[in-house]
C-alpha cells in the first residue's frame, strides 16, 4: 500500500467524542478500540484521572449510528477486577454471535499488567459475563493494550509487552504477535516490533490498529524517552519479508499540535463507502487528552 493510499488520522479536523474527565495533565479519555457491527460503530475506552486521583478507573462500551454521537451501553469498574488501573480495552462480536470485552488490568502496587476477557450473549451483559484470564503475564513481562482481529475463524493479536526485569525501566514497550482458535487460548509467535535506538520510538513501539491485512500495515505508538511516557505519538509500520514489522519513516510521525503532543491509541474502522473513521487519544492545549475521531475519505 503506497504512502498516498494510506488512510491516516488527522488532529486538525478531529471531532471530540468523549472529553477528558477534567482539565489538565493526567485527565484522559481514550485508549479506545472500535469496530463496526451491523452498521453501528462500537467503541470501548477507558477513563483516567491523574496519579493519586484514581488512574484508569473505568472501561466504557458505547455505540453510535453516525460514528460521532455515542450512547453508553455498559460500564466496568476496575475495583470489580481487583485492578489498580485499566488501560486499553477491546470490544468485539464473536464469530458465534456473542460478545467479548478484553480488559487491560494493572496489578496493585506493581508494574505488572494482565489481560482478562469478559464473554456475554449481549453487550449489555458484559459486566456480568464469564471471566477468563487470557494473558496473565509473569514476573518478567507485563501484558496489556491488545489489538485483536478475527477473520475466517482465525484470531490474531498484537500485544504490548513491558519488560519487568530492570527496576525503573518498566515503561519500555515492544509488540508481540499471537494467534488463537478461540480468542481465549493464545500462542505467542514472537516479537514483531521493537524500539529503535536514536529514533522517535527509541523507548517503545506498540501496535494500535491494523490498516491492511494483505499486505499487513499497522499504526503504532512510540516515544523517544522514559520522560515521554503517556505522551506517545503515532507512526506506520509494514510487514517485511521476514514477517517482522518495519517502521515506514516516509509517512512521518503524527502528533497533536498542543501541549505534550500526544496522538496515541489510534483505532481504524473501515466503512462501507471506502472511507476510514479513526478514533484516537489527542492532547489538547491544557494537557488533558480527549477521545476524538476523524474521517479519512476513500483514497482510490
């Protein structure tokens, strides 16, 4: 897919879908995933407050007919999972017609994260759904922020992994690829995207959405230093001949023109008319982050 054919999110014509829960840094709405089901956009996102005021307190599932105005369908609170914080969730309809919500959960008092799934017959039933810890992480690796696709009964996941082996450096990020037959039992296939020394993604590289499957093209978050944690910006990567993802620096880096520059956790929703609607977390002038959307028209 040539550069000129890539749909990309835009900060300049973005529409606020969910405003930050308050003014100032650390108040964030976002870390969203989105999917199209029966001509409705389904969105899952977390609401976060600053450190000392709750962090990622809840995950919301909402739906919209026009992709702009959403109504809340259900809400899950971190306390119900014994989590210190939530980060990126994933909502989807399973191939059998049921629904699943993946949650990124922080282990209290540690840098560890795990991924848990909720299954229910309806979206409204997800908070009371069947629970399965699908990626527990361990003493060496934290697992969070999954990107999940299902095609012809085959499940793929791109998972953000944080190494926990060096105290004070747990913010580092790499992306692993996993596969599954049911979305609950996963096989890790290896690391496919890693930071590059001296580059804008030197501290972390986290896949956030799939733009194309054949060939595989993704958007990913990155940051150059530990101090830029939570202020990630977005780039493009493509699958190379060896199956690994190769950053495409021709496209350039997408960032907010305001405050900390964050433009992160992008999710792409291809629409029937060939356009693509993006949802992403965007820094605003006061340092808070809104969940916003932009529309990329059909390119060919």
